[in-house]
C-alpha cells in the first residue's frame, strides 16, 4: 500500500472554480495510531489497539463523531464526517486536525470538514466498563 502525504491545502481540481480543499485528515492503511493535532501545536497519539468504539450522530446542521479509546474520548464536530468514521473503522486514519471555521464556506461541499476536536479523559466509571458515568 502506498502512504500518501497531503499538505494543508491542495490545488482545486478545476482551477477555474477558485476553491481549495482544506485538508483536516490523512488516510494511511498502515497507521498504527491516530495522531490528533491540537490548535496550539501539541498533539496526542492514540494506539488503535486501545480503540473501544466510535459513534456518529447528526444534529441539525452539524455532525458529531465520538471516538473512545481506553483512556480518552474524542468529540469531533464538523460536516461530512461519515467518510472519516468509515476510515476509522478500517483503522486507516493517520492524523486529524481542526480547520478554522472561517474556511467552512471555502471547503468542497462533499469534503470532510473538522470544525472542533475535544479530547477528554475517560472517567473512572467509563474506564471500568460502567457507561453510566458519562
């Protein structure tokens, strides 16, 4: 399998349309962990072997993708997150990051767009298998 490398933006497919795709994730079929890039320049690494579940919800005009690892929960808000969720199912997402909301109108209509990522420590009750602690 070929590992792809993508930059922050890539040229539009049609140079006349003036749109850019703001890349907020990268697919790699050989990824062993998910890197979550934070806006301040720091990052988290979550091994796929610690992935416990993922859940996709649609709420009015946005989507929420919740990804739980044994120690932390990720709450990803944005649009067109189904593609990202399907790639997580195959454990083939190398990294994700937020893209500033001001670029939402410039993103391709069907492109994954991550508006916010929240990383929270899993509570003791959740880590012990009791989901009522949420």
